[in-house]
C-alpha cells in the first residue's frame, strides 16, 4: 500500500462543490502574482480528434505543497459515450518532495476551479449591478460558469448560445430548472444577446472568434476562458482593442496561448495591451474597473496555483469526511 492518500472521482465529487473553491482560487491568484519565486509552468499536448492534454505544475514559496496535474480533454468521447475529461492531480510535500496525495478527479476539480476563477473575475471586474448575462458555449464549463456567476452577481436574465442550437436549448433547459429565479433562454442570435448583456462569458473550444469587438458596448465585462491552447481563439482583435482594461491570469501564459497570443501574432495588438494580472487587481497593485463605462476583459488560460488551491481544499474536505 502506498503511504499517501488516493482519492477517486466519485468521492471528490461528493465532497467538493463549486462554492468551496471561490475564495481559495482568489487567494491563489493573489499569491501567484505577489509571491517572489512563484512558478506555474504549463505544457499543452495536442492529441486525437481535436483533444488536448494539459500538464500544469505549481509552486508557491512558503506553501505546504507543490503540484503536478495532467488534465485530458477528448471531445470525441462525446460520441463514444465516454467522459470528455480525465486525468489526475498529484500533491507533493514542499519540504521533502514526498507524495502527499493523488486525486483521480476525472477533470472535476479542473472544471470547478475554472468556474470559480470566472466568479472571481466577474466579482472583481464587472459592475456590481450587472444582472444580464450571455454565455457563449454549451459544454460543461459553460454550464458551470453560469452557476458561478450567480454566486457573485444578481443575475436576472441569462442567454445561452452555441453553434449547435439544440445543445444550447438543452443547456438553457437545465439551467432554467437549476436556477428557477432566473429567466434563461437559448439565443439564436449571439450578437443581439451580447449587445443586451452586462456580462459575457466565452467557454468554447473554437479555433476562430465567436465574440467580436463590434458587438460590445461601454460598461460590459467579458470573461474569456475557452481558448487555452495556441490553436484556439474566441475573441477577435477588436475585442482587445476596444477593451479599456485587459486582465489575465498570467502574463507569460497569455502571450503563449489563446486570444492575446493570437492577436499579438497577427499584429492586432501589442504585448503591452495586457494591463495586469487578476492577482494584481485583487492585491490592489493594478486597477481593475475604473469607471462604470469601462469595457473589461478577463482572459484566463488556467494556472497551476488554481489547481493547487483546489487540490488542497479538496484534501481538507475529504479528510473531514473520513478520507
């Protein structure tokens, strides 16, 4: 028997909820951006049928653990009746390097910490009275982002759009049942939905933009989180040009992957278009929204410290229920 704890996905799902991770993820963002020597390397491996494997690590000096995570995403599994996400997280003792725990989460903690990150960004950057939202995307993360948003903003109306309208309708139906106090419908016209929203969330795996700067208006907030690899892109260059504040989770990673990377590579913006990291905003080192009329963009790639916070929180909760 190994001398470390091993936790399966079923037990992790039963022990850890989205709301459990919002504050730990916020703290992780702040620590990453303000701690000298913080490290969060990322490697992305393209795999079959448009899938990918993300290898992420995290080390925050002074912390109890460091982490290595492998998160696989195989969208082709949808037609095979198999889970799209898989992988595991390994926690190590930061003093000795010994394995502390392995969490075979089947992407569950990755899903939850990403949704929690969306909530943190919306809370920090959107208008406090934001009540109308649009989610572009129909997968698991789009669904979780809708739930996360309701934890931090008084959402009254939610529109869901997807390239497959049947999937959008199905997601809107589930969200309507889960969030009965919110008016949830599937949008046929994404531009109209975006123009009438205070907050827009992009959660797709699209290789081409699904949100365009010409659709935006003053006062909006956008959280873009689907484009987490070099070949993915959700925002066109005009979105970043029109934004008055562009905040990322990691400057380094934003310039290597996703929307900012793509816009810089095409000469649509320069590297200094990034105004700061969300951890710097939370720490008060960089301003976020400055006026009610700002257009704010939070571009998330996903960083290891989020996973570290999620794994440590999960371990505490699992041990608390007899793990």
